[in-house]
């Protein structure tokens, strides 16, 4: 009985140490991305020039129009376009079915803001940030771009695109009116997504749709 209790105690301590180690590793990886992104993050008015602005999908409303987060991304990218900081807009998102078309919805919203159709490029297979960056390099042949997304998402997007050899800067598309609970959840989710990004880049090397 004493031996059994000893074994249970050892296992319990080992699990605690593993959990602590996991938290430390996860935090370190996320902090690494934040540090990497810091010098590459800009507000729209101070963004450097790039040939293409990459807008990443962020969900649609039930009627198929862009959600508020995605609207802010498209609106900010449009601002960059009219300021002459990007020449083309690459809309990359999920088109899982005819009823869910992120790139198409982004295009329609950009058109409503005055962007000419010939300067909008659609990527219908950007199911994840990893896929969008991979395809920007391999399919669209880009070696320089500006990513437009929110602060919680930008460090991971910047890290992934640069890992594919694309000289990438990022522009913040945040709105101060996001619900606090939602924004906190997005930041927390990004911690786990950042770990997954390291796994994809350095270990798994998943093959996106080509």
C-alpha cells in the first residue's frame, strides 16, 4: 500500500511539472512571436509601401456579408490602397461551399468602398493563415507584402509569412469597440494557435491545397 501511494505521488508530481513546463514553453513561444512582430507592425498611416496587401479571412455573418472583424481588415486594406501604400489587394479566405465564400464577400465589400475590380485578387483556398501565406508565396509568387489584420492575430501571421521567405510587414486593423470578452478570448486562442504554427512550420510541414 505504501509503495502504491509513493507511485501515485511520483506520478502526480511528474504531471504537475509537465503542466508547468508546458505553460512555460507555450508562453515562451508566444512571446517569441510578439518580439518578432514588434518591429514589423505599423499603423496604416506609417506603413511602408508594398506591392500587395494581404487580407486574411475572419468569418462571415449569416447573410454571407463580412463580420465586423473582417470588415475592419478590408476597410484598413482599402485605406492602404487609396494612400498608395499597396497596389493590389489579395483577399485570402475560406470558400468551403457556395454558401460560405470569404474571398467573394471581401471583394464585394472592397468594391463598395471604391476599389477597382482589376486590383482585387482572390484566393479561395486560404482556409488557415498557414495556407494563405504558403499560397501567397507558391501560387501567387509574392516575395513582399503587407498583412492587414488585428493585433491578436498579426504576430502569428507575420511569423508564418516571413518563414516562407516573404518579406512581410503588418498593419493593425483594430477597432476599439470590439466586445471585451470576445477580444480576450481571441488573444487566448492565439496562444495555442501560435504553438500550432511552430509545429506546422518546423515539424509537420502540412501541404495546403494547390
